C-alpha cells in the first residue's frame, strides 16, 4: 500500500485486477473455435519485382513487431501469457495447447469474446480492464479527468492519441529515462523530455510519454526495417520508398504528419502499407489512444482505376447534405487492394480503411481510401451477409442483395468519411469534443452518406435502378445484429441505432418476425437521420451525443428474436484469418 495525495482520492484500484481467472478447458475452447470459420488470404506475389519482394519481407517483420505491440497495449499480461503457452506447446503439444493458441490468435490476446458477447480471460490472466494497458492499472476515467483538471499543463500529454499514461512513481520514470539512455536518437527527437521526466514529482499522480519512448525498442527496430524496405524499392518505386522512409522516422518522432502526407498524396506502383498506430476503438476509457497496426497490401491496378473514376464530383454530394457548407477535395486517393497480411489493430476482416484520422492532417493532405478486395469477396464473408439478409427480411427482398452492392456500400461509406461536418461549430476537432461518442457518430455518418448519395448517383447514371435497390438492401443488411451490442462496440451500436430509426420512421416494418423494406421511404428517412447525426457532430456536445445514442439503442424482445434467427442462419460467428505470406 502507498499513501496517495488527496487529488487521487477518486482512484480506485480494481481488486479484480489481481484475481487471475482459471485457464479454460478443452470443451470451452472448442465451443468458441467450432464457431470460427477460417479465411486464408494469399494473393500471388510472383509478379512483384525483386526489390518489392525484399520490401515485403521487411514489412512482414515490422508487422510482427506491431502485432506484439498491439497485444501488449490491450492487456498487460498478454505477451507473458503467450510466451508461457508457446513454451508449453513446444515442450508437449496437446489438443488443449493447440486450441488455446488458436483462441489467442482469434482474439489477439488472452481475452476471448464469448458466444454471448462477453469478454473473458481464457488463460490465467486478470480480466480485461477498461484502462487496457495504455493507462495505468486501476486508473479510472474520473480519476484521470480530475487529475487533468488539477494539472491543466499535463492535459495535452495525458489525452494525446499517441501517448502512454503512467503513474508518477520512481520505477516508471526510471524506465522511461532508461529508454532515452538506450536510444540516443529518441533523446534527440524529443528535446526537453528527459528534463521533464527528471523534474516530475514522484507523487503517484499521472504523466504520459510518447509511444516512441514507451515502446522504444520495438519502434527503433521497426524504423530500421522500414528504412531497409525503402532501400529495397528505391529504384522500382521511389514514391513508396519515400513514404516508408518518412513513416519510419514518424514512429521515432511520434509525429505522423510527414509520413501521412507522403502516403496520402503518393502514387505507388504495386504495394501499399498502413503502418503505425491509428484507430482508437480499443481505448475503452476515453476513445483517444491509438493502437498499433500494419497492413501490407497489393494493388489491383485495373479495379483501382475504375473506382477512381467513379468517385469524381464529390462536391455536389457534399452540397446536397443537410450540413453547413464546406469545400471538399474533388480528387481523393482511392485504391482496390488485396491484403498480403494484416497485423495488430488492422488484423481481421476489415473490408476497407480510410486514414489518417487526425482532422488537421486530413484537412491538409486528404485521406487515403484502401478497399480490401480479397476480404470483401471471400466466400465466408459474402455468404454470411447474404444468409443474414435472407433470414431477416421477407421473401420479396431475398433477391435484392448481391456482392457488388456490398462493395458499393463499402466504397461509398469510406467516401462518406470525407463528407459532412469535419469540426464543431466552435472549431473543435470532433474526437476531442465528442470523445467516446466520436467514433460511433463518424461511422454512422459514413453509413448514411453511402445511402444518401444513392439517388444522386442514380441520376448521374452511376447506379441503375436495380443497383440502387441493391445498395438499399445492403444498407438494411448492415443494421442487423446477432447480439445486443455493448456500448463499447461503436459499429454495432450505431448499426442498431439506424435499425431502430428506420423502424420508427417506416423505412423498415415488421411483418411477423421478419423485416419488410419500404424502398419509397428510403431517401427521406436516411436524410432525416443523417441530418440529426450531422447536427450532433456540429454541436460537439458530449451529453447531447450520449442522449442521442441512448434514444436509439433500445432492445426489445423482437430484436432478441431476430438476433436468435440471425445466429441460427449466420453460420460461424468468428473469422480466423490466415495469411499465405506468413507461411500459414
Ligand atoms: Zn468507416
């Protein structure tokens, strides 16, 4: 025990944090793994040039580092638990160790999502805590907020998207100073940090260090690998090489602006890569901390050219939105890719990405849209979408949905992130203003823009009548939930909100235990909900946002019955993705 200063009275040390759950037995592990469909991604790499192939190898190595960082960010005991399991398996492999390794792989750590959508440890580790491993163990949102109010000079570092929050004790500060000693390059790139750390009172309060320092060894190694990858492709793809050089330095400087600019505006040949910490979905306390990822992608040149042509003329769609006027970029970099391998936060069955998130970088340089073709078109993904749609809707709609509609919905969802409101009425960033509701609202806006733009694109001849109907069917499919969403699931939560709004406003109607789509109601209802989302974003009022979320997240017996039908129809619940490039 130690004595804490009064300002920390609100800090509660979760007693459960020290309680280790028992390891699961084979039956429990099997119950989850039986619900996991395997998906193997393995685009042909034989047509890459020699330098590109060398770069692929280097970037896969960097990916392994990002994977370990991500697991570590999510649970303080993840890597130790994994190492112990791997050692056991190497010594005496059993059905149980095999199953536990697959569970770890599926969940990217020692906490499993259960069949009833709870998160439970399956190895002997502490339960998942909302502070994950990016805030100190036991720190609550209230305690951090109270501390920031008492120490306004530390607020920016504490809530920085790429910092790690620590307790100001001798051991933490010594560890950070030791990282600067080990890596003089970091000392040079973060002037003043050493002196600031040395001057910190060891009073058990809070401070934060850049990820570059908190994860110094891994990021210095990643920098070297990115530089080597850049050298390998310097002749074959100088723009990609330039981006990799910048991104490597970004990881050390903890400032992604140079790499983001080179990434978003670059014209690359065959390869592309998302590298670093971007998405904040895993931060359950404030939704501000970015978690590490790496995606290595191979371009589909033909499809990329076709899509780029299709997204011309965005200003007209922006002007039609129920939002304050705003100039948007007419030319946005959008490409169709096959995933070579994904790591960390990017791993899974994500079908598309738009980055960077930081509003100031997005305003200066734009954002890059990466559509992941071999994920989108993978049979387990598409089949499950079609099965869910048919289980939920009356037979008259069963023929309306097809794979291309899901591709179009995804494409225009990503484009939708470009449009609408990009800051609050009083000029604040949406993330800072809306915090835990920011991601959810941004995703809902993107979903709704994809549907809102439909009629305008029909008028332009981009969609025909059948394609617009199919897009609308995909919009309904998107809202289906096979479990009641937890509030910490931004996507599922905003999907449920859409479904409830659609039901209450007559776009959807119950016919028995199935849904009917009133296509003629579609444009008006989508516009009405979009107007409300944009207004909440523009106001930038966290309380109003939460009230909006609460208003539309009701869950009735009908929802539960539909969820049960979807669970029965949906086939395997989870996706275990394997990558040919990793020898899987
Ligand atoms: Zn999105």
